[in-house]
């Protein structure tokens, strides 16, 4: 499996599943669509996913993601990748480090393109719902769904 696929799998297992269950309801989708134009822009998606992925991984809500929390969300992401994200070397990833990692790897841009199946540059409610269904059916997502998707999280 390529690094790209592991990154997308990790994001999908945590952030996309944190995003997508709630986004199948109109009220929850509105939290992604902050300007209320009926579509999630790349900027809205980026901000939303950074917030949700971090919140999903930070299980104890202390503002940092430990190596154990990292492994709990996605056991396929290795220690070297964790160390790379942990820019200050304190054995935890804070929100600023997590955001910088997403920006550096452009993983959220890649994920956005996967979800935006019509290429419109915006995510519709239907696209989010379809992607959620696809991710839920993908092998290896069951554990993350159970551990990282609280009901009505979104």
C-alpha cells in the first residue's frame, strides 16, 4: 500500500467517518457548509476536517494526540510518521502540528477530490452521503467507526 493510500485510509477512518455520519442530516451538513450556500467548499472542508480529525484522535480531550491515541485511530500509521508530525519532539501532536501535517501532505485536498465526484469544486450533500457509504463498506474501517464516531458527533 502506498503512503498516499495509508494517509487517505487514516483520514477516512477517522475524519471522514467523523464528518460523514452527521453530514447525512441537513443540520449537520450545515456545520460543514458554513456559508450556507448548499455546498462544502475546499476551504470549508479543510477547516472542518482539521477540526474533526483532531477531535476524533484526541480521545481524552487534552488538546494533544499521544502515540497511543494515534494508534487507536489508525493502527496502520507507524511511529516514524508520528515522529514526523510531532515537530517539537514532545511525544504528542498538538492541533498546530496536525494542521501543518495536513497542509504539508495535502491529504485533505486529495480527499476532497475523491469526494467531489462531479468535479464541481464543492461537496454536495449527496456526494458526502455517497462517500460515507463507500467508506463504511471499505475493509478495515469497522474498528475506527466503532471507536471514533460518537453518535451525532457532527
